[in-house]
């Protein structure tokens, strides 16, 4: 898990510094759903999306 995190951090750093071209700003999206159902009661669902255009 640590290796995956470090590789991801290095990729973000490379894209952010502009070494491979113009710096690209990542797009971050967050969606949260709160609801109630009759079977399990209340629930929450959170989605976090990070999109880094590479071209």
C-alpha cells in the first residue's frame, strides 16, 4: 500500500511541476448521498474522483 501511495504522489508531483510539459491542474469531484431505507435504516455514500488529464 505504501508503494502505491508513493508512486501516486510522485506522479502528482511530476504532473504538477511541469517537467513533462505545461502544468496540468487535476480535477477533483466529490459526491455524497444520505438516505434512509426500510431494511437497514440510514446510510451515507461518499464518492471521491480525481482526474488527471495526461495529454
